């Protein structure tokens, strides 16, 4: 399992680096893209060397260098150094060359210091573990601490710069990519700080395991996945967003079915798809259009019922709910009462109080769908709407045979 997670992380970093190199070639000489590519291409062999199988294979020519983890640490430290250069390249306005030189000098100093601490520890490989000379465990602990602290600092510097860019970016794929990269830095900090798991063994026993444990490799794989996802969001974000919109539209189409079906059963002419099964679930790519059509059909049904709307409905709703009921409940109750009146053939008197107008929704199809979902929920589940249906039934039973045109006012049914 340790091999698998290390290889997955390495593969994702390799894809990430290759994509960034391709972007660099097509977009021109962009320093940030070059640094990101260098980061990924350093991390790829660094993660490969974490796998025990790779250590056994590559470590034969130089077992001390590979099996002890020195080469893997050096590659990962170098990769993390490039993240600081990425942060500097992203700053607006552009930073002068002096800070860039300082960060390069710091990166070199960290590498030199790490090697010095490692050599001072007198490290050797014994029984599947990295062991130090007697009394030199603190140098190995210092070596691991330097990597953890420096790596976490590099990631935090980049994360802060990404957060600044995200706050200045409009909603869209670019901001989504920046947020994924920020998640990568957060997980990356946890990944580098996990090195402290070895420090206790370094100090207590002067030893540590040769390979990274499953947790460390898993955190590395997650970091790589978030980083790659953020960097390539423009490639997969559009198609994924479209499919998510289609799924959402189809869910809404299905959720509106109870209201639409009630209207269609009384007014089959509202269906705009002549000859096609009106309740057949739409294909995913046609879901948005199907939702738009269903909204139109519901509104057409609402208009066709105008002659059957009961003028007492608002008063009945207020009586059953409260003096200021939700408009969706009022509209659902009005539709339920109108359907009941139409089934009985009882039209609204021309001289009676006019029917309540439908709720006006300004804006988009999304807004209209959201409103009709509230109406549908009230139509199927609200006890207030059930109360109105009962009042209409009682009113119908007490006002003569079906087909009469008189509809009593708010006090007609008791």
C-alpha cells in the first residue's frame, strides 16, 4: 500500500509538471509557470524514491544516498523552494530581483544545512531503518525539523499569495482553480509537518524508518491531486460544470413533476411535446431545455386555470396558517382549489373578487425554477393546502350540482 500511494502521488505530480511545461511553451516565458513545472518535476522523483520498491531498485549503486532518504528529501526540499519563487512571481506589482536572489540563497543554505546535519548524524542503514551514531540523534532530528519548518513556510508563503489573488478574482473557473491550489497548500503543510512524527524517534532512539509511512504518502497524493486539479481546471472545469448543471436541471425537472402532473391531468394541452411521452425523463444534455419547457407548461396551466381560481383562497390560507402566509403556499393553494373547481366544472363569477395573481419572479430560469419548487413542495406537503382542498370540497358539496357557475366569497364555506 505504501508503494501504491507513493506511485500515485508521483504519477499525479508528473502529469502536473508535464501540463505546466506544455502551458509554458504555448503561453511564452512565464516565470511562475516555469517554477511550478520545476516544483512538480522535483516532487515526482522525490515521491518515487519514497516507495520501498524504488529504493531497493535505485539504491543499489548508491545505497547510502538513496536508502537513507537523503536524495528524496533533497528533491522535495528543492521542489518546495520553487513554490516561494512562484509566490514572488505572482505578486503585483512585480518584485525586484533582490528578494528573488535572497530566496535562492536561502534555498541553497537550507540544502547545505540539511546535508551538514545529515552527515554530522553519522547516518547508516541497518535492519530496515536509518540509524545514527551514538548520541547523534539530535542532528537527525534537526535535519527533519529543518525540512518540516522550511517546507511549511514555503507552502504558507504561496498560500497567502494565492488567497490574495482569489479575493481579487471574479467567480468562475479561475477562482475555483485558485481555491483548489489553496487546498493543496493546506494539505501540503500537514504533509511536511508530518515529518515531526520521525523526530521523536530520532531523539529517543537515534533512528527512523527508511521509507515514508502510509499517512505521509497519502497526504502527498492528496496534495498532488489538489494542485493538479487547480492547475488544470480550465481543461476539465467547463465540461464538469456543464454536467453538474445538467444534473441539477434534471433533479429540478423531476422535483416539479407532482405539480406539473396535477396540471397536465386536467389540462393535457399544456404539454409542448406533441407525440412524445410527456413524463419521460430527459437525456442529461437536454435537461436544461426540458426544465425550461416544464416551467413554461406549468405557467401555461396556471393561466388556463384563471377562470377557476377561488377568490376565498387567500383568506382560507391566512385562517389555516397565519395572517401573513408565504406566497408559495398561497399560490399552491390557489392552484389546488382551481383544479378542484375545474373537475367540478365550477367557473369563477365574472363579478366576484379577482383571482390572486401568480407570484412574479424576476431574473432567470434558475430563479423561476427555485420558486416553482417551493410551490410544488407546498402543493404536495403543506397542511394548509390540504385544508384549502377540504374547504373547496365542502364548498362544492354545499353549493349545488357540478356545472354551476357561482363561486361563493371568502365566507361561503364554513
